[in-house]
C-alpha cells in the first residue's frame, strides 16, 4: 500500500517536473520571439527627445556629485566614473591612406593624415580598486589641434576631438529616465535590486541586469589587449555611426607580454608600463566605424541595443599607435588626473546623439567642473 503511494507520488512529481520544464521552455521561446519582434524593423535616423529630459538630467547631476563626494580619495576629488587610470599615453592616429570617399568625414576627411593624440586608459568603477576585480575598462582618446568650430560654445579654444569608450558594446540602461532611476538606487547602495524598481514585473529590467553583469568582466592581460566601444551613437558627417577601437597587433612589431602578477592592485598599469616603457614596444589598434542603416533595427535612442554586425559591419577608418614612452611619472600622472575627456569635446561632424549622450553633455561638464574646483581649493 505504502509502496504504491510512493510510486504514485514519484510519478506525479516526475510529470509535474516535465510540465514545469515544458512551460519554462515555452515561456523562454515566447519571450525570445517577442523580443525579436520588438527589436526588428526600421528605426528613425533622427533624435527623438522625450519631454522632461532636462529635469531628469538635473536630478542625475545631483546624484553624480553625491557619488564624487562619497568616493573622494584622501584630499583629491576623483572622476564620478572611470576614477582609476592605468595611465595617460601619447598616441598617433593615422587616417587610412586609401580611405574610401564616403568614409572621409570630420577628422577622417584627409586620407593619410596623422593626428597627435592623448589616450587615457582606465577602470570603470567610481573609486579605485584592485584591477583583478570584474569591471568595465575605459579608453578615452583626445585628438589634438583639431580645427573647426567646437560643439560647446564655452570650450571654443580647445581644438580637440574626443572619443570616449568602454569595453562592452551596449549599456545597462536604455535612456535617461531609466538611468535616473537606476543610478539613484545604486547611490543608495542597491545593486541587483536597482534593476527591480517595483513590484510590477513590467518594470523589471532583467535583460539590462544581464548587460550590467556582462559589462563587469574579468580584467584583460593588458589595457592594450581589449576592444573598446563607443556604445552610444554619433553623427558621422550627414549619417550616424557607432565606433570601436580594436587591438591590431599585426601592425606593430611582434610582442609577447611577459606574465604579470595579477594579484598586484595595479597590474594593468604595470602591463602597460612593461610594454611601452621597459620593453620599448609600441601598441597598435584600429579605429572602426559602424554606420547606421535605419532600415535595420539600429536605434539611436536606446543604448541597451547593440547594433548587429550582420546589419552593418565595422569599417576601419584609422590606425592608432601608442609609441614606446615613459608615461608613469608623478608629474604625468597628475596631469592625467587633471585632464577632462568628454564626448562633447569635438566638432559637429562627430556630434554625440541620443538620450544618453545628451545626458552626458550636462553631467561630464558638471562633474569635471566640480572636481577641478574642489581640487583647486586644496
Ligand atoms: C555611452 C556610454 C558611456 C561610455 C562609453 C562612457 C565612458 C566613459 C569613460 C571612458 C570615462 C573616462 C574618461 C576619462 O578617461 O577621463 C567616463 C567618464 C565619466 N563618465 Fe562616462 N560613459 C558612458 C556613459 C555615461 C553616463 C550615462 C554618465 C552619466 C550621466 C557618465 C558619466 C561620466 C562622468 C561624470 C565621467 C567623469 C567625467 C570627469 O570628471 O571628467 N558616463 N565615461
């Protein structure tokens, strides 16, 4: 009798498990199909500015300044994001000599031209931590002596074009409204729960949580051995594009980085220093453009969407070389900390577009001004 009961219970549980598995698979298939349907078809090639964006931006500035205050290191005020640098290095950016005519836009107008540049390599976190901790890695490039009207009227004297990137192709929020909610929750100490703002499952941002987790990736062997993405879109002449910078070891002398002690807090700086300063070997990258095809799902106003390479390939427009150099000195490191990189330091042909970039216009300026003024008071 008891055995029969157990057998029935076992059979019932087995069936229940199969049903749950089936339901789970069906749910997953439906969600995938719904997501594919939502993320297909033509998009606008123009910016669409939602109402209330300016007010939300002011809120975000206050949160960002709160974060800078929370993380100030001894007496200096650091950046709100990408606080820790592995170094600022001199670079040369050469426009491809054979660049096709339709790719000759803005600073890439003159084939073969070599720009002098500064590159700051960083960890993404808001305060310095061990390099072995999972994080985004940043690359900010500043082309020097760029002619043409600067986008920011109060920065007319800069003559710069910045390209500000990190090591993941998409962002963990879609737009300014979501950024405001998420970053405020994070500043209050929430982590995973920042992606679940309420009881209503429609507000849960599960996909964005996965993007955030993937963005925090293990450290590369060296800052010269990872790919950096613009994440958000920019004008590219009359069209729109995203860009990325990818290692291009074939354009440099063959080099194998000696094994670094990854337990050391700043091993990424050590790796960069070993290659450029100790071993005197340059590092090479390519700078590539991915042009928007508005007939495909390549939106401007949603930075959580990676533009598929099958919809539009990346095309190389320039080569970047970091020559052998000594960058790791107290004077150069202080100068590096005092630099400001900003996607809005540049010319009209590369104007940042989309909500997250409009937000960055106000926030970078506010945070940079705040930390510079506080550091000047010390
Ligand atoms: C599209 C996605 C983004 C990318 C690729 C990106 C990348 C970077 C990088 C690489 C830096 C370091 C620049 C340097 O080396 O000086 C940086 C700094 C910074 N980022 Fe972002 N970021 C993004 C979005 C945002 C957003 C949405 C905000 C806030 C609204 C933000 C706020 C900041 C701030 C305040 C700094 C420090 C500015 C300074 O004090 O000079 N970023 N970002």
